[in-house]
C-alpha cells in the first residue's frame, strides 16, 4: 500500500480519489502505446486515466505503471475546476506543432497553454492528449473532435471473421461500419475499422501519391471550383513563397493542403498541389546508370536481415530440411531472394565495389523478430544501409531504432503501409500508386477515359469515384448487360479512348471486347486493366482480340528481354540449375541497386532524391512523402504489341 499512498499524495491538490484494490487495476505502459489505446483496452476514457495518473498527461513512458479505474465501480470525484469553458480533446500526432493545433481549432496559444499548463515546462510531445477550450456562447463553432479513423485493406484469404477478430470487434460492427461488404468481401477493399470516414469537403493530408478532386475555397474569392490534385517534389532553393506563386495559391492554402509545411520547406518533400500547374512544373527523376560514377575511398558496410529462421529449421524433428523447403513457402521465398542477392554480390566483386556485406538471420514472423537484438549486438547503427527485414512491422522497428543515425532501412517485399520513418525506404509501390500511375499515364497522353466495371468490383468502383473523379462509368441495361448505347455515347473522336475494364465475368469481358472491336474503324480505342485478371487467359477470350486492342496494364515488374537480362538468367541457372523466379530477380535488383547507390560520391539519400534506376525487372524511383519515409513510384506501363510481345509504354 506504500505505492498507492505516494500516488494519492502526489495528486491531493488536484482531485479526491476513493478506491480499493478491487476498484482499480494497474497497467504497465508498453513502447509506442498511447493513452487512447489504453483507454479503449479497458473501456474507460482518457480523462478517467488522467484523473488517477496526472503525470501521464505530460508524457507516457515505457514501463510506467498506470492506475486504471475498473468498470466494477471505481469512484472518482473531481474538484470543480476554475475554467468555465466547455472543452474537447486532441491527441498530439507526429510532426504537429502548437501553432498548427491552435490554427486547427481557432484558439490562441495563450488559451491552449492555459488549458494545458504542462506545455510551458514539457513542451509538445507525441501522444499527449490536450484539452481544447472553445467558446460556450458559440457552440456552432465548437470543434468536433473525432477519433482518428483506422482502415484495413482486405488481403487474399482474409474473412470478415478474421478481420473482426484482429481488431477486437464483431462481424456485425464491421458490417455496420462498412455496409458495402454485407453481400461479400472484396480483396483490396479499404475497410473502415474505427472512427468515421473522411468527409468529402474536408481537406486533409492524404497519401502523397493519391490524386483526388476536392472543393477548395481560395481566399482570393468566394467562388467554389473543383480542382484535381497530384504531387510535386520540392527542389533545391525553393521556398514557401516561391511554391505558392508557382501553384497560384496563397501560402495559407498551400499549408492547409500540406500541414507539414508549418515546420518549413525541405528538399525532396512531396507536396499535394493542383494537378494543372503540377504537370507544368513537376520534373521527374532522370533514369540513369550508376555504374560509371563509382567513388573511391572509404569502404561501405551493407547489412542484410533475412528471415531464414534457422532455429525453426533445426528444431523440426518431423521434416528434413529438404522436405521443409518443399512445404514452407515463406522459407522458399527467402531462399529465392537470398540466391538473387548472392548474384548481385558476385557482380559487385567483379566490378570491384568497395563494399562489405554482412548477412544475419532476422528470425522473424509477422508478430516479431530478433532485429532489436541484432542491431545492439552488431552495432548496426554504423551500417551504411540495411536490406530487410521482410515484414512491414519488423522493418518499421528497425527504422525506428536506427532513425537517430538516419541509417537507411530498405524494405524489400512489404507494401507501403504503417508508420512512416524518414530512413525507411519502401521498394514495392503501393497498390494505390500502381493504379494512380496508370491514370496519370492516360491523362498525360490526352486520352478520353471511361470505365466498364463489374458491380461486384466494389473496391475498384470506390477507388475510381474517390480518386479519379470525372471518369464516367459505362451503364448497364435492365438485364445486367453492358449498354452499347452508353458506351458509344462516351467515345470521343480525335483522341485515344481508354476503356478501363474490371471484371472476372467471361461474358462481360467478351461483350466489352466486341463493343470495342466494333468501333475501331471510327474511333481510337485501347483496352486497359488495373489489376491482374486470370479470366483473360481462358480459352473463351481470344488472345488475338487482346492484341488488336493493345491491352495495357500497370506493373511493378517488366518483361525484360535485353542482353543484360538474358545474361543474368543464364548465370543464375548456371549456379542454381533453374531459372530465376520473381523473388530471386527481386533479390538481385534490390541488392544491386542499393550497393550501387552506396558507392557513389554522395550520400545514399541524395542519390535517392536525384536519380531513378532500372534493374533487371524492377525500377526504383523514390520520393519522400510529406509525412516522412520514402515510397517507390517505379511502375511500368506495359501493353500487348502486334508482334505478340509485351512492350513498355512507359
């Protein structure tokens, strides 16, 4: 009881607390845990926790022990505060500032600090929950404080049950938040898990590669106009003033679109800007070879953290190593990637690159790894770059532990989701980036775009409506067939008419192809898909028709038949007795690209900000996101050519 006595003594001046051991429980704070997460876990409010633990309002620290009021009936009586204004609350997020928060809620810095005295001594800290005062006499202007929305992208083989269980909710609650999934769950659909969907008229920070149309109210006039947005990468010597002039926006409007600008303009920062002016000013990175500008001098240290999970293999008393390799798909993927990486390392030896390679077993799964121990044991802070781990969560752990030294962590296989860190480099473009690149290409060619989308493809319909506004959908007849009249009404002469088709229905595909082939004498038409479609391989779908319509699609890899690619395949087969698969080629590309960037006469990050590269099957065109971390926009646009080969359109 000595511990409880000390706690009571500490906040005697603030509140009176009456409880017994049965009416409170304790919680040990874990790393990166927030007060909102803890409150949700115990079904109480953050205010309830702060009443018992006032020090927690300053900052949560790992291993801090909190008192949690139990639902059985802990009684907390607060002394009437002197402040008579009603209040809301705000959880401090990364990169937020006092200035930005006061602007967001329309209050003064003095009022914010008066409501939160600890800001004077401790400053603003991530995870703090601030009290937000507002004027009682004008409730219509009171800020509506909502819990931050949480989304989940549906992956293959996931079910409503597994997703609901993952987030601790019921299937009924999941369907209530997402009524579109009541009939069926679609792969790639972005589910709302918690919070409310972002209102269409609210301008928020979005993924920098996302293109949306929103309503913008320019300060210069009261007219509302619809603006399409894209991204722009900040160049050296550009300022907030010059950027605002470039995009014909006021500085306040530019900051509203990109809250990170409150902290200043940074070279390489990716901004959300009006697409019309961005297309005129955006300078894409030049694709070039790095092999001719190798710097001499200090050797570089490259570390690879690969999930061999050797203890699991050695501890398997049922299966031999050979049998385990046949059954364990994850281990197979790891070994393929490793084999490709070894080919890249051999190439580095031939080129005489001044680089040392260290390879460690990350012993990882989706729940954790031994990466922290490896970083500490081998002092990986001194590494010039790290490739791996494989899982996104483990890559984020590595990036967080190495962010003080800004050691590049190259994530080789995970997609761009989760927490952004400045030193985290995602090598696989996100699914949204892939789709956006396809639409950007069609627009850059001045094309007329329309969509033929199966009603079952809810995620694609939602994506186009939210991110590619202005793209019309071809209508359906009363019996569910694609309307030929609707299709013809959308065609434009003198332009390439891009028909985006998304369906797994054989009859719908055949109908769409027939419509397009029927108008080829009068119109320019080209078939486009956004995602891989196995139905196109069925015998009912004639390959010659796909060739006639020059089927086009976005891809993170290409069909490379260059001399260099053929040589790579031959050398790989000579060493491994088989031709390289997707993961083996990716192992080569990621490793070789990283090594070539490391041995330049500038820092790794500088090569990323200035140079894009193409390797055997993958390309790397990194951009710094406005919320931190690098994303790869290296997407190929491929099409079926008349000589029956697949060629690059971009």
